């Protein structure tokens, strides 16, 4: 369900579960963190994309229902940690719908490129879930004061809206998406560039990110103990079965 290939000295990590809109099981989240760490060592950069009409529908709610929400959230946190620990550029090629934890994951990437089919959807608040992936820190860093409204409204955005808000950096035709992502990495890593140094200087500081992880883990524990998280996930699962 995770495919790793290489092209032009760039690793391409592909979410390959299109029949489920690339919804992320616990195993897929572990594999993504491992893949980013493994392929981020000996390439010029990493591109992450999806297959089909979604980048990813986020957490596989059907699988997660009844499991520890804290453990589920911490798997997302490690995906973000893996990206920020690389010494090469990491680009999100957001080919379609990006939901919840998957949308939040892209916030830590060095750039996000979409197509006209790209959508961002942050449904957590209305499901009774809390945000993860250090989104509580990274989202305001990207979009400023708009962050709170985006989360509380459980906002769904078109590609153009995501571009205007700051969630996307560029929109290209779908047939150009991978080429654009690879070209960006190759441009950033031309011989003589100081990209590794500037990634370390300009990426979000890991101590701030780790503090956000800790706060989000506490928030996940709160919504789990209150019962609203399981109620929201049960509503979602039951609605999907009808």
C-alpha cells in the first residue's frame, strides 16, 4: 500500500490504496515514517503523492474505531517527525483530496504542489477529534490567524482556495504534477547550493514541534476520555455503511 520508486535521483513515495482513497491504516503510517527515513538518506529529495482521486482520506476511521486515539495520533506525529528530520527537501504532490491527518501531514513539507483536483478538508472538529501532526503549531505558521477558523469550521477548500490561504504553494496540470515536484527538488539541490543548511535553519524548530506533539497528545486523551471522539467515529462509520 506504500510504493517507493526513484526517478532522476529523487525518491517517490506513493500511497497506493486508491479503492479506499488512500486512507491510512496504522501499518501504513508506520511504513510511511520508515520509508521517509530510509529514502531520505541517499537521494536529492523526496516526493510524496497518492494514486487515484485522493492524496489520502486521512486516518482509516473504520480501522481506528475502538482503538486508542492517543496511539493513533502518535503514529501521525512520527510521520511528521520523519519528514522534518531529513536533510533533503520533501515535497507533497497533492494529487487530489487531502483529509484530516493526511492534510495536516503536508503542513510540515517544504512545499506543497497541487492540481485543479486538489482539495483540503479538515473535518476533525465536527467529528469530535483533535488535530495532530503538530498542526496546532504548523497551521498558524502557514496561514496565520486563519488557522483557528479553518479548524473550528471543519473547512473544505478547493485548490484555488487552498492556494489563496497558503496551504498550497503552486497549482499545475495533473499530468505535470510529478515533474513539477521533481523539478523543484532538482532546482533546490543543484551543485553548490546550501540547501541542507537552509532546511535546518528555516524548517520549524523540532523543540517547538515536539511541544506541539505533546499538547496534541494531551488533547487526544481529553476527547477520548470525554467520549466525543468515539461517538464521532461511530457516527462516521455508521453513516458510511448506509
